[in-house]
């Protein structure tokens, strides 16, 4: 588990679960976690800009209501 825990806070505001080997360097874990956050933010922004934020593509309802071409 990777946790972001700034000084002066009672609990970590964010954390990530990793399946990388236990001997992975902490610097590498932190870099990969930041990269993941950037990708998720970009994905969210692109969905909004392209107007795809109202589609449900990963749920059963999305499979039923999304037209198949």
C-alpha cells in the first residue's frame, strides 16, 4: 500500500494498493502512483470535453442502452 500522508494531518488523504513486488523502491512506487493519477485526470477531462461523460460503458445498463454499430 502506498499512502500520501502530509505532515500535520491525522490520517492519509489518499492511498493506493499495489501488486508490485515488496522490494520495489518507494521512489518508483510514488512515481507510478503519480502517473496513474495523471492518466485518470486526463481520462476524466477528455470524457467531459468529448461529451462522453453521460455514457455508461462498463455496467450492465451501459451494455443495454449503448447502441451497437
